[in-house]
C-alpha cells in the first residue's frame, strides 16, 4: 500500500492515502499541522511529538500512524 512519511526527528508520521476516509479529525485537532490545500499537506514541525501522537491515535480509519525514531 502506498505510504507517505513525514518526520520531526523524534517521530515519523505515516499516511496511507488509500485508507483515509476523510473524516477530517486530523484537520480539526491540529489545523496547524494538517492542511489539505498545502503541499506537503502534513507539517509535523508545527506540533510537539506528544500532540502528534495524541491526534494520530484518534484517526478513525488508521490512515495515519506513527513510528518512534530511535536513531537520529
């Protein structure tokens, strides 16, 4: 499945567009990070790692997930 990754160094956000149901939970929770009109549409640098984790765990389709980066 196609994936896109966005990292802030500590965390990598993984987006799987084919799983996305466009519920807009991400945009509503962190509009400073998720803006579908921008490219790239995910700007992980605009939130803390914990804010990103909290939001990603609310994604109803699991189109967003994350990996904790152990190497920098």
